[in-house]
C-alpha cells in the first residue's frame, strides 16, 4: 500500500485540526468513500511521523498517530483521533479531526 504525504497546518493535532493529503489518485473519490491508507504526517515545525487512516465502523474514520517529538522537542504520546470530515480542497483531500477516539 502506498504512503501519502499529509501536510498539517499547525504544529500539533487537536479537534478541528486539518491535514491535506497529497498525491491521491482521485481526491474526490477518496472524500466520497474514504478507505484505509498509510500517511506520512508533516508539521510546519519540521516534525514528521507515520500515521494510519482507518475506516472501521464503529467508531468510523480515524487517524492513528504513534508517539512523536515536535520540532520544539515536546514528546507527544500515541493517539487515535476520530476524523470528523473528509473533503476535497483543489486537487487534495483534507482531513478534519474530531475528538480523541476512546481507548
């Protein structure tokens, strides 16, 4: 399975954070019917980490992010975020995060 780059707008993830997926063959089709993919998250502070986009129901679309360190050196624990929305933005798909998924 290919890994797709996702550029995040902020230096960390939170409810409402958005990340744009680049390189998807058909962003509109992905937004209409999301499916599991591997993602490489890149943050504006230079931090980056692998992640997994899942679509199991329940709980529905989610982004599983392993522990990583921000560009400022802050350690972030592994977390799974619900994905509130998948939309298109030009030739990219955009993920909007919801709440932390239950453990």
